[in-house]
């Protein structure tokens, strides 16, 4: 492996600023790695464009006009985030050959900071899934074991970062879709507080739950990327008026005196012992660094998954109605009238999981069922948020697992869809409450598959979450591991 | 609750999906399975709780009444599966 | 059997903001298809709405002027359905917390005064247009109109006749024009009415099955549609059938309504709160600012005209019925003309000419300054009233200089007593028989002699001088 690819994004950024490495060199190294990879992390690789961007960025850097910490660093973007004139598919047939005439705000901001975009990464279709197996373009493989999934829905982004095919990547997280693949692929994945990163240009799955997140090799890198893309956007009415940077500068590595809560409900039945042990060990590391850890009861955790699925599917059923074969994307042939056009296009264009969730969501919103299902779920959501709020009166951070197990084998999750939904137990409530949450690598299981630990903070306390993760990474090495070509630890 | 194939048909109609006859039965089963699971929420007493449709306490996000240039029509139409010089074309719609 | 018609109205009004409700595209009517669009209003993936401040203000103004309570915490909801003119396949509207509730609109008909209750007013976005291409046997969509802001004014089913409906619509139009929140042009679609109509036996309280009618492009069509549909429903029931709840489309050419295909029938819109738009909270400051910004409305003007100018109620009512007329009246009076005089001109010639030309006061070329000049010329004795009226009509659409016109056409009034006396003498000489008739007691013929004199003087003479001299000569 090209040693360059072992660097973190910020490390590479520094070398580019000093001139030790050029943007073109870095881009070339990433592209070579992608071209030689069998993981299927990317749907679209834009070689020419990447090299063009690298040259342009380098020119600015060389004249001292571009000094941001990530200038010239090659990155990947999940394929549900719109990129101007670059094919954007949501890993679905129904978007066809859609080339958006606009950038997502996050992409614009990355460009301003000198990012070099390598391409668009694979994902579960319309971000609906936790294994990236529902992609129309085929599955992505876990870099640590090709026979296993990389997690989802941002599986392509996680696999790319883990395998040196990008120095960082944007993903999206609606119920765990950044944190889950981060934990399966041994990288760091941060979902920021809802409203801190603009959703303009993120193709919506569930509007009140979606956030763009970051996958990278370190929490420090995540902070640096978030500094680039965070901040109010006039085009997104749900974006917050908050300072747009300061996360990286705010990392002290000091966790002394922090009160950390471990929810008992997250360490009970259903959790694989190895995973639980590693997460508790991670908490112990934080304790050894000066934090206080304590087990407590976080009520209502059992209601998070049903509430999540009802709300997410309801919003999705509406958000996905615009895909009708009229304005963009795929259109079915031989349609006799509008209703026929809609039905054939959508039935042929959407994969089965997407159709199922649309139907579930339509059901939950329909007359006679709205109160008992959708409204009930929104009430449960309020209660769950309240439970977190109460917890954060006592604790500064919450530590818990990301997923009950490590990465399943390809095809395994599809055999028991309900069990797969239930496995989102540790991640969905964070989205329901709009809180920040990060997954950091904390070891490997017996099979050599990565395990992640989740750190959750109260709303707008992203800095504290990142700092705890950073402190943990200064005391451990798990985040530095990279897979070999064959899949084992390098 | 029981999800019948008739209900699947109704939901399909509302969401403009069409399932083959085998798939209808299968979908009914899968939906029923998930719906039975989410009914777990009934055990939660939510009396008097305001449904949470926005997780943030944001309000009054407004913009001034100013015109900005529209998107060039060609950029809009170039993504269309079927179009003519000026518009999107769809199968004949009888009102 | 005595039948009663029960009608409720849903009136959609396009607000005259410069930009659309959720994006900054222009709202102007017309324009080449798909040239007033952007990724937001065409529902491209990943786009999000941002609410136009002015839309909320205009909706509040309308609500206050229509005697509604303003909902201080108001939200948007999604109404989900598929139709090619709706790019997102949902319309952002308001169901649960509409911005205005419980208003009323006072109307006057032949039967007297009545207050029509408003159930609610809500904000929503307009859809695009379908263009049917007979040649290609295809339909095309034009999204220019997508996202144009609308308020929907929903009445209670308080109407009992077409007359009441039309009085209400006139009142709404007048009120919204006064507020300057919409141009209310039915022919351009900036005001549309959907009619919910059912019939029942007079004296009963249970509602019959109602139908909904759409696509009436004028007040006249609305009147026709109501009469047609009431008659149709009565016939159906009288023949032992049942009225089907359905949406019907009015066909102007056939003077009849037809059931539409079931786009609207028994639709489940699956309303839920719009997650992309935070709620709007209207505090006292905002509310009071909007309330204070309301202009003097028709009722206040009418009372003022009656009190200050001693105008008859009827005249004051007619003039204040349209803002353009009221403005015209006030400006002409401000220019120095006597109020009663101006009112007479408006009530007489001006309204008649508008009716003949088929145009509205707000679109006319005649200006307060020009009418003022004509009135001044009459006051100064330079024009007699009839000639003044001729000039007014002749120059109604033009901007030609009035004084120049009067001179050019030799219209200046003849008041010279000598000249008039000479003319009278000639007329009397030519009409000895009539003079004898007058002197023998047939005083009616006086008018004939006045008329002949005026004719001889080419209509330009001061009639009061003719009268005075003629009387003097005849009675002597």
C-alpha cells in the first residue's frame, strides 16, 4: 500500500501545505487504489474531474491563497448528495442518469475549502438499510473481510475511507447510517446535531431525521471536515444559526471530570458479548483519562425502533413521491396514461426494500391509521427526546454500542428483515432526538471484524463529543489500523 | 393488525406502485410483520404528549420578497425523460 | 316540494407578491413555459422550501380585513397526491393550524343584509399547468405557476342562492383589491372559486350529498353553474335517484357541468406536518404592525363620504365598491372638484362607459386630472354640460389635451346674451305657430323652442341663458 494512504486527512493536508506532497500526487494515489480495488465502494469515479480539481487547488495553494487544513485532500461523497453535473443516483434505478444542475451546500463548502472530490460512493438504495446490499449497483464489500457487508447505508463511504480509497467521505445518517458502517469498517463516523449541516442537496429520505455526516480515520479529521460544512444555510429552513467552525480548534483531548453515563438498557439482551466487552473497555479508557463513568437507566429505549420506522417511512413515502418519470431519471416504456406511467416507473425503478418502506409509510399516514401509528410515533419521539434531555441533566456524555454485533456476512441480513430493523436499537434514538453521535473504532472481534463504540452528546454539544473521541484516540491505536489487500489487519 | 391483500392494493394505489400477484401476498405478510412489531408503541402511555414534528425549537424562518433569476430552462429540461422545446411531455391526461 | 340550495365556497386567491412562496422565482403571470422555475419549485431531488415573509403578511391582512381571528402559532402540512401539475406529488398547504379562522363577510342582496361566515383561510402553493396538445396526443406540463402563493378562503355552507354567492365574490374581490394583496383577475386565474353545492327540502336541516364544481372563469359562469347544478340535482332526486358525491367540471361552451375522472374523488391526502418548514409564531408586534398597515377600507370610506360630502348611501356604496373608483373619486376631489359633482359623473357617464367598453375601472385610461379639467371648464362657463359629456366620452381612452380638443372642435360654450338673443329671435320668427301655442297656454312647447335654439347654436349655448332670454321674450 502506498504509505501516503495511511495518513489521516489533516496529516495529508499539512504535507500539502508545506509542499511535501502535491494535490495531484494525493489524488493519483487515491485513484490508483480505487482502480485496483474489488470492494465496489464507488458508483461513479470521476478521474478526469478529480485531477482537474487537484491542479486547480494546487495552483491556489502554491500562491498561498488557499490555506485551509483540508485543501487538496481527496474525498468521496455519498451518492445521495447532489454534485453539480456529476451523476447522482441514490443507488437507485429510478434516478437513471440524473446529473443535478446544482451542488449540495455541503459540497459547495467543501469545494471552497479546496477538497478534491474523487467520486460518488455506494449506499443502500435511498439510504434505506444498514448493509449497503440494497443498492441497484450491487453491494459493497467490507475491506476487512470481502465476504461481509460494510454496513449501511453509507457503506461505500466507510469502505472507501477504511481501504485508503479516500481520505474522508461525506455520508448521511437517518437512523445510524454513518455510525453503523463506521463501526463495521473500523473508521470514525460522526453524525452532527440535527440542523448544524445544511440538508440542501441531500436527497431526502426522512426530513426530520436526516443529517449529513462525516467518515474519516480520526475524530480530529471529522472535526476538520465539519468545520468546513457546518453552519447556517439560507436554503435550508431547518438549519441552525450557529458558529460555522471552531470544532477542530476546540479539541483539547482533556476529558477530566466529564460525567459519562452507560445506559443499562443498551448492555442487556441481544448484544454480542465481544461487542459489549469492547465498548465497556472503551468506557474504561475514558475513565482512566479522568472521566467518571456510571451505569444508569435510560427509559423508553424499547420504543425507539418502532417510532423511528413509522416516522422515517412516513416521511420517506412523501419524499419519494416526486420520482414519477416526468421530470428526471428513469421512465418506464409503453405507458398508456399518467397513472400507468407512475406505477410502472416506480415499480420498475424502486427496489423492493424501498417499495416496502413507502408502503409502510403510506399506511401509517392514511385515514384511519394516522392517529394510531404516525401520531403515536411522534408522541413517542417527544417522550424519547425527553428521556435523553433528563439523562443529560446528569451526564455530559453517553457511551453505548453502535450495533449488537459486528458486520454480518453478505446476504445474511436479508434473510430476517425484522431482526435487521431491530438491530438499529442503539442508533435510531439519537436521530429521533436530533443529538450528535460518533462511532470510534475500539477493537476487533475474534473473526477480525472491527467493533465501534458510540459516544452521544446533548444537542449542540458536538465539540464535547468529538473531544472525547479525540481523547480516546490519543490513548488507543485501533483507528490507525488499515486492512491488507487480503482483508486482514495491516 | 391483519394486513389483507385488499389493503395492500389500496396502499399501492395511493403510492402508485403495482405489485405482481405473488408479491402482493408476500408484501402483505411482511407489512403485517412490521406493523405488528411497531404496535409495541401501544404500551407507551402518550396521553397529553404533544407530537414532535420538529426536533429543533426553530421558528419564523422567513425570507424577504425578492426575485432572483430562475434556472435556465434548458438546464431544467435536459434531465427530463421526455420533453419538447419548452415543456415536459407526459402521456395524455384526461381531466 | 320546496327546495333549498345550500352552497359553500372555496376561493383560491393568488397573492401578488413579487416572488413565489417557497423560492425566489418571479410570480408574474404568463411567460414562456418553464422559464419562471428553479430546482425548488420543480421538485428536484434534495431541494427545500424557504417561506416568503410577505406571504404571511398578506395572508394576515386578508384575515384581519375579513374579520378573522389570526392563528398566532401557525404551521404547514403536506397534502399528498399524484397529478402531473404537481412536481413534488405533494402540495405544501395548511390543515391543522391555518393562519386565519372564524371570519365573516357582510353582503347585501335584494333580500337584505347577511353575514357569510368564513371557516378558515390558509396559505398554500399553487400547482403548474397542463397543456393539452391535440396534434401529438400528448400532454405537456408548464411549472411556471408552481409555487405561486395562494390563500384559500373557505366559507361555511351559508349561501342559499347564486345572488348571494356573487355578492360575496364581489365583496371578496373588492376587499382584497383594497388591501392590494391580489389583483383578483378571474380571467387570469388569480381568483378561482370551487363551488360545493347540495340541495334539500326547504325547512330541513340535514345536508344533502354535495358535488364540487370547478373551472368557472367568470362571475357570470359561476351564476350559470349554480343554477344548472341545483336544477340537475333536484331532477336526479325527483326522479328517485341519488346525487353522487363527485367533482364536476363546468363547460362554458356547453353551458353544463360534467363529472371529472376521479382524480379528486375519495382521495386520501395523508396530511402530515411539513418537516422542512418550522412553525410561524406571530407575536403582538408583528400582528399590530400588520393591523396598523391596513388601508382605509370600503366601509370606512363609505361612512366618510356620507358624513363629509353628504353623498347618498347608494352612491357612496357604488363608488367605494371598487378601490379604483374610490381612489379616482378622492383624487378628483383633491384636485378641487366638488364631491357631489364628481360622484354624479362617476355614477352616470363613467360607469356607463366602462360597462359599454367592458373594462374595469382599474384598467381605464381616464384620469382624475382629466375629469377635473372638464368639470372646471363647465364651472367656468366654457363648456356646457352636454358638450362636457361629449368630450368626456370622446377622450375617454385618449391622453389628448382637453383644452386643445375643445378649441379645435369649436365646443366652447356660447354665453353671449346678444348672440343668443339673436338666435332666439330667429327661431321665434320661424316658429310662429308654436309661439301662438305657447301663448295660448300650451307651455310644454317651451322645451321644443329651447331645443331648436340649442340646435341652431350647435349645442354649445349655455342652456340657462337660453331659458332666461326665451322666457323673457315669450312672456313679454
